[in-house]
C-alpha cells in the first residue's frame, strides 16, 4: 500500500449512511477494517482481528486471494463490460456451465444477478412465470417462513420473516403467507447438528394449502436459516416440505445465499441434505465476495416451460445491467478454481466436527441458553439482559472486537461462519476470545 490506513477519527463519516447499522451509535465510536488477509482483518489501530464470520458468510476462501484479483484485472483490461441484454460475452457461458456441473442434478440453468436479494427476487419471479406458463396462472401466492431472511428487496422482504425489516415499510407483496419457524428452545436446546424435534412443522404447509387452495406458486426457505441465528432444519423437515410441494404442484426454492459454496462441506446444502429444490438462490461465496454477484439455479423443467412461444420474443422480462458482469464472472471462476484446487469444501466437512466441539465447549458459560451448529455455521445464544434485548449481545460483540475477534451479532446471538480455510488453532483462538467475552460481559 502506498498510503497509511486512514484513522477513523481523521475521516468525515457524515455523508455515508451505512446499511443495517445504528448509524449514530456507530459514528460515535466507529469500527473500521483497513486490510485483510487469510482469516485476519486489520483494524485502524493496526491490530489483527480474526474473522470468524467470513465477512458476512461470504469470504469462504479467506481474504486477499491474489488469484481472484489477477483474474479480475485481466478481465477488466480485456473486456470491461458487454451489454447484458441481447448481447453477451464468453465468460458468462463458461461460468454457467461450470456452476451447472456443481449443482444438484437437474438444476442446470443459471440466471446471473448481483446479490442475494436480486437472486431471491429473480427466483420468485421465475416461479410465478413458470406457474403461468404451465397454465396455472391462479398460482400467485408465495410462501416464506417466520425468522427467514431473504434480502432487502420487496420480494425478499415480503417472504422474509424478520419483523423489524418489514414493519417500517407498509404493506408487503400481496398474497404472501408464512410457515412457522423451526426454532424450539424447549425441545432442542444445545443440539449438535440437526435437531431431533420439529419435522412436523413442515405440515404448516398443508395447513396453508387447506387455506389457500391451489393458489400457491412457490415456497422459499433457507435450508439452514442463517441471519436470524443459525437454525438448522429439524431432522426430516426438508424432506417433508419437498414431499408436500411435489404432491401439490408447488415449487420449492432453497435460498442458499449463505449455505451455497461449501458452508456445509458440500457445494450446496441441497446435496448435504439430499433434498433437491426446484430453484436455488446463491450469491456471497460465489465470488468469495470480491465482486458482487449472484446466481439463480433453475431446474431444467422450469426453464424449458418458459422457452416457448415465438422465438423472437423475450421469454423472461427480467434482468439487470450487471447480470453476468465480466469482472464478476472472472472473480467467480477464479474462486471456483480455488475451491477445487484446495479442496475447500472437503476441508470444511473435515474440520466441522472440531468446530462443533469447540463451540459447544461454551455450553456452561453463564447466560448461554443455546448453542447450535451445522457445517461451518454456529450460533451462541445468550439470555437477554433486563435492560433490553440485544444489549448483552452487542456488549459481547464489542468485547470480542476489542480483543481480536470479529463475529456477527444478531440480537443476543453471536453467529460464526469462518472461512473454510480456518485451522484448528484459529478455531481455538476464536473460542477463547468469545468465551472470555461471554464471561467478561454481565
Ligand atoms: N438470502 C439469504 C439467505 C441471506 O442470508 C442474504 C444475506 O445475508 C440474502 C438473501 C441477501 O443477500 P444480499 O445482501 O447479497 O442482497
């Protein structure tokens, strides 16, 4: 670097309104990272902070990968951009072919977006278009789930189940309904891996079908709910959901924005669970977060149903200026090369049991009421403090950060999803810091 990292107190923070953040609180005591390499961030004070969350569940191959930077540079100096509509460039076809080969069987038609939110809105629109194309145009309802996060677009917000994300913005999409969430502290606290109890919650879909008849187009779920605190599906739950969807002509969408690209030790959660959805939304780990990009995986049958009518007519009136952006394609292909060359998905599967035992070692620490995990995802949930929800969680988050650990906080939950490159020693470091913070914070 040819200049020293700028100190937070030398910056004018007023113009930039940062997302999903308490801006006034943040600007009073800003938290900035200025560099990153491997599993480590560097803060403005020059100190190293272990990234136990792969940024935001996205830097799966670890930070600062020169291969990705080089691939992007080469692409930008060769072809920086090609129009996304009615024109194309080679890299998007090459990438789609590679992704199709990694996907669960049959999900081999790929639509590119720029984020998880766009992937979700894209999948919902494809589902609606498909139902219409096959003569089921009464199927206009979309079913989400309580405690789901599907991004910040109106579609994703509507099927999402986070009250705070919705209530400010008035009515959501019409015709949306929600399944019950699968979190059951009384029966499943401190489960290692998938919890035993709750497969029957999938029957909530039967009830919605009884209520709404044949008007449901699609159901969207995160195979493992991430943002609301790592909620692995109860054993048998996803299988049951799949069966009900099949029986009733409803499309099943897995939102794999977090679980995609190795988080559970398989390319996608669909393969981990052995349950294949009809559409799959991805983003984040696709490019190791170096360049924004998302991809929607679509079952051939769904795609083909839309490839009808006169051939000069656009089949799906949808897309983005930056769909399949050359630089993003280059970043994605370099990322997939790293995953393959270094066997990172297999590595994640191998180290997951170590991670599991490490996080569960915090079970008896004061105020810890639950620990949940699957693959390289885990959450430690604390009892809310009397002065209000999320206060203890925030204090633990800040204490961790001050002592060299970054882990995401959501309410009174600390969620961890480290890069798939993390070592046993680094897991040990993270657990030591988190344990110390849990003990230090009243
Ligand atoms: N879907 C899921 C499951 C997510 O976890 C997220 C983000 O965390 C999104 C969608 C939205 O992704 P983005 O922030 O890239 O729009």
